[in-house]
C-alpha cells in the first residue's frame, strides 16, 4: 500500500511538472470593431449657360457628394468639340481637363466633388474653352437675419445681442460668440469673465454683457456651428455715456442762447442810436425858435423906423 501510494504521488508530480513546461501564451485580445462608416449624402446642382458667365450660390449644412452639372449653349460657330476643365477658387483642378463633344447643340460638363469639411467649400467653376464659365459657390448656409444698425447701450449698463436662424433652415449643432481683436476673431470664454453670459436655444442665441465699458464697443460675431462649417453673423455694439443723448439738446440750447444774446445786443445798440438821434433832434428844435425871435425883433425895429 505504501509503495503504491508513493508511485501515485510521483505520477501526480510528473504531470504537474509537464504542465508547467507547456505553452503559457495568452490569447490575443479581440480587436475592437470599427464604427460603421456613414455614406455621404448625395446632392446635385445644375446650371445652363446661354452667355459667357453665370453664378449660382449653393448653401450646405452637412458633408455631401456634390454632383455639379454644366450645360453651355455654345457660341455661333459651335465646333464639334471643345476643351473643358474645372477650377477650385480660380486654380485649375488637376486631371480635370477633358474634350467636350457637341451633343444636341449643347456642351456638357459633369463632375462629382466630395465636400466633407469647411476647407472643401469655395468657388467651383466649369470652364468651356477659354471664355464661357459657370461658377458654383459652395458655402455654409447663411443666417437670414442681418442687422444694419448697431446695438446701443450706456456705460455701466448691460446689453443683450441676438442672432437667429430662419425656421426653414437646419438647426445648428451648437452656437459660439466671438469678439474682434483687430485682425482676427477671438472666441468669448464665459468662464473667464463673469460679465459675459451666453444663452442658446435651437435656432437662437443671445449674448448678455453687463457692466459695460467703452472698451466693450466694437464688432461681435455669432457662429452657428454645422457639421460642414460655421455660419457667422455680425452685430455691432456702441457704448455711450449718459450725456451722449443730451448733446443735441445742449447744442440747440447754446445756439438759442447765442441768438438771444445777439438780438439783445442789437436791440441795445439800436436803442442807444435812437436815443442819440432823439437828443440831436431836440437840440436842433431848441436852436431854431431863437433864430426866429431875432428875425421877428429885427422886423419890428424896421417897422418903427418907417
């Protein structure tokens, strides 16, 4: 029994040792699957050119595969084929030059462009020969509301500036506000300054500035952020003192005082002149009767002699 037990113990130890020298490599982790790639939305714009130049503006809010189609009626000659090419912001696109055949009395150019970010926006032009051109200006959709007059508020007061997106346009993903530092736009950080507060809804954003100073005056920009880029609106702020509205009235008051003073001086000088003239007249009147009396006395003496 003892030897049998020992043999069994030895066999168990041998099995454990053999397992220790086996392959101890761990299985590689399962790679995380990549998120599915959403295909770009398809869109198309076309234009027909009868003269030499035509421009069409295209507003976008999200990335698209944009198919641009150009049709040119041609000139009087209408050769059987011409050379056509595409440009982006005035620069010819590489490998875009092709031979365009005359079909049904028209020349046609069609090209698909992937517009996935703000740098892909711009002026896309199809050019027929060296003279006829159609421009497609691809841009972030614009805000409909534009303010021509500045927002006016007083020093040490507060002001609320507003930007809106029209009801028929997509809702922005977020809103931002910027100030102008002279050469560029600087985003407003509401956590750094408690004087600024931004309140945004789906189609509207408001910037509130309190404790206004003269340095707060200037240009402010609201940005409606879309997947393709940011649509920017502009608001001008004018900060004035409480004396500013009174300046026209003060100017009028000064003019009235000057006018009244001029009238009084004129009346005074006229009164002095009238007084001087009256004194001179009275003196002349007092002098004339004495001459008459002397004449009368002379006549009486003549009569007596006769």
